[in-house]
C-alpha cells in the first residue's frame, strides 16, 4: 500500500477548480475528497524512482472554503493521525471581494541543531502558526514564493552527511547537490517541516525559481556558462535542477487547462516511467532556453499576476545581452497589455476600466536597486561589453562574478525596456490602480517608487522587495545596502556610471521604505482599487514564543 511521502500542496485555485500535489512512496491512485462533495482523482506518475500525482479537483463553489482529505488507493493518508493542526481547506477566492497576496523568497530549510535555529525564526513557520491558531481569521489567499525555494549549493549538515554516504564528495560538485535524487532530498527536507507542510496544504502557492534552486549566480554571463560546461558535473546538475523544478514547482503553477494542453505532462503520465521524456525536455531547455517558457500568468478576478523567469530566459552574449529572450519579452508585453484599455475594444464594456485593477509582476530579482548598486552593475555591463577595451572587459568579468552583478541593472537594455513597459501599462485610459514589481533575492526588504520625467503615470508604481523568509543576513549586506541608498553613495554611483559611459536613464526612483533586515514576509491586501502593504518579521518574544511583528504598514492606493 502506497503511503504519502510529501505534501499535500494546494497549488492552483480559481473559482471552481484546484490542483493538489503529492509525492508518494509507490504507484497509486491519489484522490482528494472535499467536505462539500467536490473531489478529484489522478493516477501517479514515476520520475527517477519517485512517484507523484497532481490531483485536479472540480465542482468547487466559488468564494467558499471546504475541508478536504487525501486518499491513496482509497486509504486516507491526510490529515495525518493525531495532527495538531486544523483541517486543511481548499478556498476558492474569485478576487471580487479582495485578495491577500503574501510573498517572499530565500528560504534555507536546514533544521535547527539542538533546537536553536542559526538564522533565526522562519517567517513561513511563524505565519503557519498564526493561521493555525485562528483558522477562521485572516489568512493569505495566495502565497508567492519568489525563488530559492531550495538551496542546491548551501546544504544542511544532515544532507551533507547523507550525500557523503552515497558518493565521493571529493569529486564533482563536492558537498553540493549533484543529481535528481539529491534534489528530492532538498525538497523533502524543506517541505516536510510540519508548519510549512500544513501551510502549503491550505494556502495556494505560486512559485518561480532563482539561482540557488540550481546554483549561485546561475547564468551570470557567457564566460561563466562556458566555465560551468567545462566541468564534468554541470550537465547532470542542471538537468536534475530543471527536472526537479518541473515536478516539484512548475506543475502546480499551471491551470488544469494548461496541463491538459501540455504534451510533456501527457507524455510523463502516459509512460510507465516518465524519466526519459522529462530528461529530454530538460536537455532541450538547456540547449535552447527559448524553447521553454517558465513564466506564467494568473488572473484573480481583476488582479493580474505575471510570474517572470529572470534566470533561464537570459541572452548572455555581450553584444545582445538581455534578461529576457525576444520571445519572452514579447510574451510579457502581450500579457501586460492584454485588455488593459477598454478604449481598444478589449476592455470590460466601455466604462473606461481596463481588464485589471492591480498588476503584479513577480520577478525574483529586483528591478529597482539602491542607486549605487544599480550604477555599479550598469558600469560593469559596459566594461564587460568592451566600452573601455579588452583589459577592462576581463577585469569587469572578474568583478561581475565576484560581486554577483547580475540583476536587471546588469542588463541595461532590459532594465530600460521593463521601465518603458511599466510606464505604458500605468498610464492612460484603463490604467490599473497599482503596478507592483514583487522581488526577493537581496536578503533585505524595501519599497522604491519610480518616476518618469515628463510623464506622470496614472497608477501607483512600486518596487516591493522582500527577503529572506529564512536565511542569514551578514553584517556586510546590512552595511552595504544601507550605504547604497545614501546620498554619498548616489554621488559615487554617478561617477562610476560616467566612467562606464552609461546612457542616461529614462526612469528615476526613490526609496520610500526600508531597508529592513530579518526573516520576513510582505502581504498586499487588494480590494477594489485600493491596496495596502504590510511587512512582518518573525521575532522571538521575551517569553520565548515566536510571532510575526508588523514592521511597516501603509496604503499604496
């Protein structure tokens, strides 16, 4: 009899449908039964000796929440016996009555040694405890995990010992993840955490990768990629990373309709063993990144979410370097402008409102950074592109890798194009109330607001950055980013940009909140054309209890 190994994870939801992901220890038929009579079943599929099912649930009542249970071959396996958590539920928010969108990134999942957590309380654990303590109270309607869901290059002591027991850690990538089996260990360690397991079973989630899901600074440059491909372990690492991401994260991002039209999902489910089909897909994605789209769109009533791949879709050649390949950039533009203005005949009926009141652009890497950091990255891109000759180009490449200079500002043409697109979406008839760029990666939180000289957007536009959910924040990061926002740093940045002969920017921005450091999570509450932002940090109280403390709360619109 099959048993539940991992999950359930409540992933896609809309007004009447949902998907629930599980990993089992053998082949089986997985079933989800809801208290209101809705249900769904799916036969498990096999990848590299592991078994998974993504169960579609139909017939749900819009705007309601119903308890559910999971069965494998008609045997109940969830809720767990003697669970201390409330029953898991499937809620079906339509967005019409508002949405709470929680987001963050960078969750290092190593279990605390001896009960003491070396990086402080986990914000997701703490959020879970709050929701479980008041299951009828306010909770996120969706959780956006913006990258570094697992750390393939920064593993726990437990996983390090486990890896050393199965292969020689002196060879290949050493004590980093090497193959698919070791990736499954990372997800098992991360998602088996009791609080996180329950939270992900009852709050729908949308996910996108960042670099540590594969390796630090993944796809920094052409030279970086050439050096990785010259090793004897990189190919297996990358293919395993993409394969595991597709199974553990990407499948749940997709709607039932998208899954039904996905030839890879059909091939994997129809095969007795889908490993070959999935591996071929990953190899194709490596050879031709433009052949695969990891980005996706979700509409929650009049709230549009675009989760954007800012890692695998890069063009790395210095003479045409860009964050998104041309097809990906065209897709993003199409999704942002789709139905934006009623004046173009695609709106909602001639009342002047576009297709959405709020636009959320989820990209793991911040678009707007501290001005000094931005200028250094733009300067570095110019050096590596040969603006000051070959010697500066070689020096620039060393600096780029050593200082992790690979955000949007390190791709100047893409930075400008995204700014122009956001300004276009935020201006004119049918403009939304807010445009928010949601990001993580940089291990602190802040709010930055752009402006365009000579152009006044009708929407409130903001860069909302929140990380880490659970990771360390070294003193160097704290000092560096605090200085990076300062007036002297801005002046220094202008000098550096002048040396790089960097083109003037069409957009300006100012920090309006932060920087804040700690394990934290942001929540946007969107209702009608209003928006409210809250940042909370996980803190240990004097009595030893762990709780979320509000650091800032403000109206965006």
